C-alpha cells in the first residue's frame, strides 16, 4: 500500500474515531484528488470504516439510545 494511502487512512481513522465520520467523508475525496480510481478507493476505505464502526458499537453498545428491544437482546452477548 502506498504511503499516501496509509497516511490518509491513519488521519481519517483518528477523525472517525473521535467524531463518527471521517474515513469515507474525507478519505474518499482526498484519494480521488491523488488520482486513485473510485472503486479502488472504496475497496480500501469501506472495510476500514466498517471495522471502526463495529468496534465502536461493541465497546459502547450500552450507551446507544433508541435501539429497538430486539437489538438490545441481540447485543447482550457483548456484556
């Protein structure tokens, strides 16, 4: 993986971890400006964004308000 991709992913991952959006919001246009194809950008950024979001849900699922009862039951294994 190129150094510019790794730098953009690292910076936008920190932003996503703090604010909930970042990798796709900022990473996609930046990588497109660097000349990467759209499909290649999505192949790199989507799995990373999904992984960060899932980790945040697993760690903080008790603080999520407004989940339907069925979701709370299915998240019980995380306790």
